[in-house]
């Protein structure tokens, strides 16, 4: 027979519940040039970064590459990936085991002022949030004249779309009733709420914005580092608070929100990884390397 969850253990369980989904999305910059650039004999600083990027990192070809990466990447998980997978499955199991106790604790600690605040933060989980950011990024591209903004615009839409697809599949596999309707959990049913769509949509924008604008590099100044870390922290906090709002409003169980956050963070990070791989293996590279008494040029098509 299952033992009751100690009162002091519920906040600790919720803390782990919110921290774990962010592990796959942690990202920092590297001072070393990509391995493909080193092999091509490209010396840092001799070739502009724009010349090494794909001509259209936001086009239909890139979207196709991203979709293929999402489908094939799980088959190539390394040891770290399998550990994260095991942690996700284990945490989900624990949350299902104690989901009723967690729900009772959250409902017992509801506060009208906090509910109003959470309702405002939940805008990140709305369907129009990612498209709005995408439109802003695309409009900014005409000012900056940089392909990064257009790439960001498409990445945001991709992350939202693929996350929504993942949520739909998850809800079909684990069809859970909403807490205020009942406690039934069905597998492979047509209707259910086993994965929180709001949590997934809120989380899906975080890795994209972090990768495009908030990655901390070793050469960044203290002020730049502080701004990037602060902005990234606000994004993560917004995603987590959106998830907590679904618990506070009694719309989802804890494991549903957890799986939603994991879906959004993972899809967003995998899309960023796909773009990084494409950027490092550019379809056309021109590089120069200088040595004692020699000059070499490398052209790769």
C-alpha cells in the first residue's frame, strides 16, 4: 500500500518537477570554432561568420532538415541523452504516484492575488504568443538586415508547431481526465489531457530565444552576461509559472504539466541543435590558413 507523502516533501517534489525539464535546454557558448571548420583549415577571424552560414537557414529546405533531425535524433542518443530520458521517465512515474497529494497541496495554498498574477503570466501558453514573437522578429530583420531574425521567426513557429504535434501525440497515448472531472487515466484514447499544451507552448519559445540572443560566450562583458542571464531566467520563470498556473487552476495534474514542459523544452532545443549542425556543415565554405612561409586556401562545395 502506498504511503502518504510527507507534508514537507511536496514542495521539494514540486521544485524538482520544475527544475528537471530545463536540463536539456541549458546552453552556453564555446570559444572554440566548430570541428568542421577546423578540419577545413578555416582560421577564426579570417572568414566572416555570415559566409559560413547556409544561404537560407529559414527556408523550406531547413524546415525539412529540422523535421528529419527531430525524427532521427532519438535513435542516436548518447549516454547523457539516455540518462535524461531515464530521469524524465522516473520523475513522471513519481509524479503520477503522488499526483493527488500534489494537487491537494497546491489547492490548499491558493491565493487570489497569486492567481491573478499567474493568469497574466499564462499568456506565454497562448496560441498567439509564439506567432507574435515570430512576427516581431521577422519585422526586425528589415532593420537589422541580418538573416538571424528571419531564422528566429521561423524557429519560433517550428518550435510551436512541432511541440503542439508532440502534445497531440502525447494526449492520445496518455488520455488523462482533468482533475476537476476525475482521476481516470486511459491509454491510446481519442480524448484526454495527458500532456499540458499550455506548458509545452510556453516552454517551446525559451530554447529558441536563448540560443539566438541569450547564449553566454566566454568573451562577453560582465554587463552583457548579466543581461543575458537575467533575460533567460525570466523566460524560464515564465514557462514554469505557466505550468504552475495549470496546477493552481486545477486544469492539469502535475505529471501532465511536467510532460508539457519537457516536450516544449526538448523540441525547441533539438531544433536549435539542428540549425547549429546545419550552420557548421555549410553547403559552401571558403577558408584560409596561414602558417610559417605558407598560405593555404580551401574551398568545399
